[in-house]
C-alpha cells in the first residue's frame, strides 16, 4: 500500500494518504440544519484514517430543494453546526471540505411551491417536472449563492469546498447538450455552456481566499442521449484547470435521473468500472484527480494508483461499511468489505430514511451511545452460524464476553452461502467472510458440524443463549404434494434440478426470484417469471439493480409477467398446469410448464426456542427464527442482542 499511503499536496493542504470519503447523502439534516449525527458520522471516518473528507451537498439557493433533508448552506444559521462538524473531524488531523450544489431541473417544487430552474425547459425523467428556463438575472443570483455558501463554509471551519457539476446539478445541466438548448452566451459551444461553472468558480474562490481548497466534480460520461461524453469531459477539465483557481478535479459517471445505477453501482457492475474517466482526465491536466468506481478493497485502490488511473481514490461505501478502512489498510488488517448490495445505503436513503449499512449496524447511528458494559463477562452460547448468529457472537465477544458459536453445518453462513451462488451475487458472501473474521478477531469459539439441542443448553446452563436458527421454506398453499413445485433454496442447494420450461413465482420482489431465474436460464431452461406485483423484482429498483436485471433477462430470453396470482397446480401428461388469475381483468387462465420454482415467504425454524422459552437463563431470538426477513434485519438484531448482554 505504498502509493495509497503516500502524502499528496492538494492546493494549500497536504493529505496524509490518498483515501477520500467523497460526498454522499446521509439524510441526517433536520429543518435544513446539520446535526450532531453529522459530526459523529464524519468524525468516525476521520478517526479511521481517511485522508480527506467531503461532506454531502449544501444547497446554495432557497429555491432548490430536491428532497426533505437537505442542508441549507445559504442560511447563516448553519455556521455553528459547521463548527461542530469541522472541529470533530479536525480533532483527528483530517481535512474536511463541503460540497456545494444547486440541483436545478433535478429538483422538486413540492417543498418550495416555486418552479424549478434549469438551462432549458427539458423535463427531468425522475422528478417529472418541466423546469422554468433560468434567466440571466437568476443565473447571477445562483452564482452569487455559491460565493455566499463558500463564505459560510469558510467561517464554519471547512478547509475548502467542492462544486458539484456531476450527477445532480444545475451546473451539470448547463454543461450537457441534453439539457442545455440555449442560444445565448450560456449555450452552444462548450466554453459558453461552461460559463456558469467558471463564474461559480470565481465566486467561490473569492469567498474562500487563497488559503482554502477549491475542487470541482465533473461527470465524465452521462450515458444519456446527447449527454456529456468523455471527450467533452476532458476538454472541460482543461478549461477548469485554465482558470488557475481550482486545486483538484473529482470525477463521476452517470446522471442521477437517467443512469443512477452507474453512480452507485451494485455488485453486478465490475470493480473500477469508472476509472477510465479519471485516467483520461489525469492524462490531460496537472491537477490531482480523484477516481471512483466501486473500489471496495484497499488493493483495488492501490492498483488504481499504481496503474496511473488517478491521484486520489474515492471510497464511500467501503468507509460506510468500515469506518476504519484506512487504518486497517495501513496496518495490513482485513477490512469489512462493502457488499455493494445498496440495501441500507442507497435503498434506505431512497425511502427518505437516514443512511445505514447492512454490515455496519452503527452506520448512521454513531451519535447514539452504546449501553454500558455489564459488571462481569458472561458465558454466552450462540446457536446458528448465519448472519444473525455471527453478528451476535462478534458483538458479544467484542464487549468482553466468552462466546461459543454452534453451527450444525460444515460452514457458517446460513442462507447467504446459497444466495451468493446465484449469477452476479458472489460478493454477497463477503458478509459471511467479514463476520467470521470479526468472530476470530474477538476470540469467539466457533464449533461447526455441531448439532445443539435443548438438553445440551439446559445442562450447560450458560449465562445467556442466543438462538439464530434461521428459517425453512414453506410451500405455498396451492402447491399440494406436487414434487416439481420447489423452492429457490432447493435450486441453489442442488437438491432440485429444474429443466425445460420453468415458471418462477416472484412473491418477494427481490433477488431470490430474479437471481434463480437467471441461473436457470444460464442452464438452458426457458424461464417465465410471474408476480402479483406491478413489476418483476420491484425492490431491485431501490438497490439500483432493476435496469441491469432487465437487460440481462432480455438477453437470456427470460420473460416477465405481472399482476397475476397462482390459484392452483395440476399434473397433466407429465406436464404441470398452473391455473392463474389476472388482477386487471379478473379472468382466470392456464399456463403449462415442466417445473415451478417459488420465491415465497419462509417460516421460522423456532423449535429450539419453543423448548427453551422457559429456561432458567435468558434466551434471545435473532434473525429469521424470530421472523423471516432480509439480511439487514438479521445483522441489526444480532448486534442489538450482542451489545446488550
């Protein structure tokens, strides 16, 4: 990691390493003001060794409010909160910048009750509003806003600011010919389209003075028709450098409304997928350039630097998952690798909730104090080595308890080990590897191939027992005794091998049905996915997997059918016949197939709990044996029980 941990001068700053915690939404603001949680959130990553921190966007104009929990940087009342954030981060020797932004046509009039502004009246695909074409007077007001907020940030102790003209930005809207149709001095040539950006740079630099950093984040490829291309992005980078007022260039890919799945790519997208942008810009300018693109391991970041792809490495989700990413990388320890599952970061924020993480139960709750430790270490037995059990064991052992984990199988991991065998889902297995490493680090005694019954626990009489025995498939009511109606777990485990025409019933709306559909298509099956919802795999939209699933499904010949419910199944001449109900019409119809694979709800494996509920020692249930849900619930519950023992 010699390159990753070499210092770098960026304007007036000298960074201790090349790891950047780049700007991203946390949804922690209240009434436009930053909170104590902001301070503790960024301070945790500073303590973890990040070389540079860039906060989420600060709004430069009262008329711009794309979502509820936006920081109102234009309001002088933010300055005391800025001090709390910067002092908390500076206490760990880490510089911190604020990202400034006006979302333009990618905003929402719901909050302001005024029209959103854009270079031209081009509707945005996500917010679906026709913006008002911004006038030259309004442009001057917007530009002045960048200077005002830069001044607030300077007064609040920030080491500088970054101007966003990438994924969701009025400045980006001016730069792109897809959204800028103007014919005045702010439209047409790149120099004209970049005029507002240059004016904003001037305003920000004047407010900051020479002693603070000014950066610009550029979208290198919008992936939309008539959008910014790499060639134009490189030309823009040269233009930005030529101002002589900018200290570094950050990079991005995609647009937050049309190609969001590229900005926060899931595990289905290759690591380092956006580094071609930073490399091209780095070859054209002398300013330090930040590269991004799902760089989840320190080795990914070191390789990007070694290959000349960038000068600094943006690691966001990796440091959400493990705030100590940089320290661990420096010391040669295993980091808690991000899964790129997007469930609790992107997906949770998309539901207007505060940011979290499937793997890190403390993410977004750094300011909440842990319960005080007990008076003495306890002897704790954990039964079940899936995510809930592993997390409970690791959390309890970290608190000083003597923990024994029992797993009846040959390996820990539970259903995660099955899920990770599906196409494009292999990195989900990192969840188990990371937790197993934590158990080892904190001294958990893990016993595999060990079946534990109530008699053993009652005889051993631990101080506390945690049951994480998981869930079992439950056949839908209509399946009867038909042997060729199986669960997705049967397919992944290899106990069922569907062939021919297969119908996948997607009752869960997540990866279970779609992943198995792809697996079966790869094996040569003709696959039809049926769901009662309006979209196959509807929750994949939250994790930014939906667009690419549809592309792959089309290429593999998988068909999707919505708004239909299975009423029954029968066997006719060695074929299965499904009787279906159409929601829109109320009519019933039949379809033939060779196999049916069900992604349906499971039932708790709670027989051990039923025998131990009256045990003379505390017995806790966590994860699916309490009630079946997704991995994040198992992690949260395991953690809560582990720290509370």
